[in-house]
C-alpha cells in the first residue's frame, strides 16, 4: 500500500502520460482488427462532471460557488457504431483559480486557447491522430455547452465531424434571420415514433416531427446542417421534448436525420452511466489523498477500470450471451467458474447463459451483496464495484497460488 501511494505521488507519474499509453493501446487494438471487423466510424461522447472534495486538506479550486473545493473532470467516452463503450481516451482535470471567481464576463477578452471551453478541442486532436493511425473516423458528440463558433471552425479546419445540441440563437448569413426563426420555417421532413422519458424516468413512445436544412451562420466558416426534433404527442404534466442539433455531417434525407437524433440520444445515457460508475461505484469522492497530483492519478486509474465495467454492464444489457472470455483473463475466467458454485443462486442460472457477460455481472453483483436480477433488475454500480473489488482480491490469491507446486500438482 505504501508503494502504491509513492507511485501516485511520484512527480513523473501524471494522468496525461497514463492516458497517452492507454490511447496507444486503443489505436493498436483497432489496427489489429481484420478489415471486416473494423468499424467504419466511432463516437466520442464528451461531457464534464464535478469532483467535489469539500472540507479536505487538498486545495483544488472553486466549482459553482466561491467556497467550493473541487475540480472539473472532463471525460471523452469512445463507443463503437452500436454504442458499446470501447475506452476513455480523453480526460482532463480543470482547476478553477479562486481569483477568477465572479469574472465570467471577462472571458470574451481571452483567446480561445486560454478559455476553459478549449477542453473540447482535445477530443478533436485525439480523433485526428486516431484516424491517421487506424483509418477509422470519429464523430464527436457534445451537449449544448459546446455550441462554440471557435470549436466548429477548429473542426472544419482539421476535417473532424461533430454533432452538438444548439444553445445560441445564431444568425443565418443567407436569410438574415436567426436560428429560432429559421427552424419555425423549415418544412416537416417526417414524423417518427421516439421513446421519451418522463420525470420519473419511465419511457413513453411519442410521435415527433423532424425537420432539417443547411444554414451558414455568422462567425462559422463552413455551413452546418440543422436537425430539429419536436415532440407532438404530449406526456401528462410534462413539457414537450424539443432538440435542435447542429452538425457538419451530411443530412440529405430523413433516415440520416433520424440516425443522428438517435446518436445524440445516446450521449446522456452513456455519460451519465459512466459518471455514476465513477462516483457511486469507484467512489472517487472518498479517496483520501492530500495532493492534486496523487488524487488525479488515482481518478485516472479508477476511470480506466470504470470504463471496463461500463462496457461489461452494457454488453450484459445488449449482448447478454457474448462470451465472458473476451473480457476476463484465463485465470480470472477459471476463478469465476469456481465462484459460480458458491455465489450464484439457481434462479440466476435460469436467467443467463453460463460463461456469458450477463453471467459475470450477476456473479459480481451477488459477490457485492445484490439480491438478484428477477426482483431488483441488474446490479447497481455499488454492488458491482464491491463484487469486482472482492473478485480481484481473490484473483491475486489465485495467481499467487499458481506459483507453488503444491497447488499445481496436488
């Protein structure tokens, strides 16, 4: 344990170096795939969350209020074409100087490279290098916080694709009208059925109108396509959903527009699930480290574990019968088969295929205290993390035992 703390505090161990090695591994993995297995493109969902450490000795900076103590953690989650998480190639830790609190109005005086919003650019830089190494393009997906003209111009300059929810009512150069007026005049391209979440998180299938058109906005060098989705069937006691998306990807028909709406819809679930895993599962807020460097190193290492768990849980929901041998090492797989007899209940074995990813998630959940899939749904992040932690301790003992002849040849 003491050696691990020395590692976290070592001046030459930095999150950006850990991620650089990780990104290299992602590129090598994608390059090693056969042509038929390689995806045509990937998605990078970027989002930020707060790491709050109030009352700690470590000084990090303000968040939303002057007396806060924490850091803004910006993550980029890479998924395949089917939205299965593949990795975490982008992570930044942004410390807000207390002397800057209350000076938001002065941000326009600073160049783009010196603004906090420049954090979105790292995803484009990764995408550009990744495409050069693997031949696979990456589509960047952002929330409305990234509706920034400088960011769009950077993407256009480096031929990077993006999809972002509109935030600013920009002016169209051709018509002289603003975006909201333009959207109101766009013809309806089609009506589709989409699942809409209510305030309790329940899904309701509702009719929505889709419109799309191309516009050339002020301050943005190249024209962008606008996709507008408007819910037309109401949900009781709830405002209708309305999204206006901007993209530099081509949108020439309803099918393309509907696909990009679906891509954007995956952003919230992907990022929210990852942040839940990071906070409630990996418990980054409970880490007792007294320097920013050690804390950020720990969060980065936990984040890479979180993305692996996120991928496993996602596959358990979408491809439950996939073999767990694609996730576990040979020794981990052997141990999991032994633990199956102790922890899984007979009802669990009727709900999953043995040695599948769902089988592994149920096993980890049981080991972490989950009461079972039938009545409680899939295990949550706290029980998955507790089960994984316990499983890894057993793996260490299992691997150590393999070094002794007594255990090899009883």
